[in-house]
């Protein structure tokens, strides 16, 4: 038991030193700035007055071609700060192929 | 034993850390700077120590837990090197910063033509230090770097309409030879008035070139004849937004510039608009300065104006078509006003009080967090298209997406009837925008003044 506690404590203390550096970026078009934890690029620089991103952030990249509605449906919506609301009915929008939006 | 350990553990969490830095590889006087990384990945300088030639150690104490870099600077601009140090709560860390000089010899060309007197800026990608140099009349340049690694490179020259961006991995033994060859691929065109065909002088062009490997943005301007000529284009899908006074922004269809292309020509036709002064007031009736007023048609942003000290924005609207004005002040709250045409536009808009917060939790029916769910929002019947949502994120830090824990907190909202559609991809969002007018939203919430929290439970299909 003591060994387990010591091991858990050691792991908790070491965790403070871990650098979670697997970061993905994208450029935000409207103000030419880098956005962290979004997009698919491993680096991004907006210090020159415009946004420049590149590299592959690999497995950390969010899938950008998935359609949420094909995997999940809203079963219910609960109000957690008061009386519950009735479950909503899910109406799924059709996904039609479209040319990429300019912004 | 457990109590004692808990006390020790608590004491460690409360304690501050330190870094002992040792500089190797140079006998020159140096400055040793300590920088800390913030949550957005940016480095901020915390302290600097000057080390004379006789001293090679620097100590930084009283450090909060975090990610730090120790940066060593010599006398010349490229004499910089750094090392990253992760400091846990109460940890004493040591770091050795090696000066590992590399002689960089390069030649800048545009195609095969030397790019004389080009200004070249190198930015170390991991540690973000940067330094600039100028090529000679033959495009030749030299620098003595103190650190290897991947660098972003930016080239400016009178021969280029925009700043050219590239990257270089400086590795291997010294000297490192680099042929900085800018592609001789051009995008040329003209910006015209859609009605009269007249050229629009000085129009601003925001260019975005996207490929799997890169996203590069640049700004160019049309000349007095409405013409532009952008050299050194990289291959990819190019999206352009053209802006000019008294015109609605033009968004020509994105096009592809292939590796083999040398010249791509395009004509951009801009729709003249009508400039309407619109007075923006806060909930107390006071003029609101510095508020953005965005014009959108068909879900696309077509203009942007900012209120002056008198709270008035000069908004460009379509002369004979409908549009929506979105008022987005930095202070929070917003308004969406539909306009039948410029002649009937509302000239005075009073914003509701930003008195509500909405916390949205996305989870599975099993209670597990469903992270990174994007949300398309409709407020009191007005859809907020993704382009406007992005502007709201930029201006108000309002992010319509749940985080890794499946939570989104939308602060400084006006009360009202809010509806949301969850989505993952841009194509999915576009499809929802196209059909939202005839569909019920799956998430409906009446946001009241104060704190509001909802949980959205998702079932797997």
C-alpha cells in the first residue's frame, strides 16, 4: 500500500515537468493571427504582420473532414442551472459537396 | 506516513523553482535571458543576466512551474542560442546552453536572377529568436549562427510585391550552404468596378495560399491602374479577398496554382456599395467607440468598419440587396441587424447589456466528455455565419467550440433565445448554413441574465 502511494505521488510530482508540446496551429484569416489548438500545422508565425503556418502536427491534428452528424446525434439537452428542458428533436442538415469557402 | 507525505507534497506544490544555467562553447561576454511560455505558445522575457567573459553561470530563482527557455545572446545579431527547460513546482533544474557556431553562406535568387540587396529575416522556429541580414548586390549573404535547427525565413525586396516566406533547416556540419531560390511564379491581375469596368486604384488584396504543407498569407495592393503583380507565388489553392473604400469586399472563387504554372491571371470585379453612417450606442445609451461593424451577405463577410470616438461607423452596404450588419464591440455583447437595402438601413443601433454567461458541456449519453465540438449559433433568429463567428473570436475571445474537456464558456453575451448546431468540418458548417432557415436547431436554450449552464448529451449513431 505504502509503495503504491509513493509511486502515485512520484508520478504526480513528475507530471509537473512534462512539456505537452504536441501543438497544432492554424491561421485566423480575419486578423492574420495564429490560433493554437486548431488546424493541422506544427508551427505558425504571425510576428511579421501576416500569418504563416506549416509543418504537419501529426496525430494531434483534429480530423477536418469528419461529419459530426454521421457519428453523433443530440439525444437531449439538459439545463444544469435550473429546471430541465425537454429533449430536443435532432434534425440533421444534409451535407452537400461544396467548393472550399474563401474564408 | 501518508500525512507526512501529504504535507511534503503540499509544500512542494507551493514552493518555487529555479534554473541554474551554464553557457558552453564561447568565451565572449553574453547576456542570458530567461523566457517563459504562455498558454498560447508565445515566449515572454522574465529576466536577463549579463555574464562577463570570466563568468559562465547564471541562476534564476523564485520561478513558478512552467516551460522556460534560457536564451544566450552574444554581440552580433545571429549570435543567439537557447535551450528549453520544464520546471515543475519547487523544482531546481540545471541547463547547459551550448554555443554551436555554424557559418551560413547563401545566395538569394528570384528564379535564376540574383535578388540583390534583399532583406532576409531568419526566425528560429522552436525558440522564436530572430535576426536579419541584407544580401549584397549579387544576392550573396553570410551569417554566423550560434544555433542549428529549423528557421522560418522572410524575404523583402523592391522586386517583390509581398513578403516571401520560406523555411530552412540549418543542420549538418559548418559551413552550411543555402540556395534561397524564390519561385518565379507570378499572379497578375486587375481590380475593376463591376458596374463601370473602371480600374480601382489602391485596392487591398489579402492572399491566402494553402497546401497540405503550408498556409501562407500576404497582403498586396493594386497600383493606380488597378493592376497587381505578385511574384514568388508558392503552389497551392489561392483565396483572395479584395477590399476598397466604397466597395463591398470581393471574394473571387479560390483557384489552384500548380507547380508547373509560371503565370496566373485574374480579374477581380468589385460591387460598388453605399456608405451609410451608423451610430452605435451601448446599453446605457452612450456612443461606443472602437466597435466593429461587419457586413455579411449570404454568410460571407463583405465589409468591416469601426466606430470612431463619436460611436459612428461608416458601413458599406449593398445598394440594392439585403445584408446583415453584425455589431461586435470588444467589450462584449453583439447585435445582428438585417438590412433590406442601403436606403432602409437602421442608422442607430443600441446594444443589449452583456449580462449573461453560457457554459455548454458536450458529452456522450454515457457521461463521457465529447471534446472539440464546433457550434454554429443563431441568436433571436439571426444566424451567426462561421466567418462572423471567427471575427467574434478575434474581437471578443468568444470561441464557439468546446475544448478538450468538452466545455465552452461563452461570456459577456446578451440574454436571448440561442440555438446551436454542432458540427465538425467546414463543409458540414456550410451545409447547415444553407439549410438552417428551414430546420429546427437541435440545441435550444433561453439565455437569462447571469450564469447559464447546459449539457448536450450525444448518442452514437
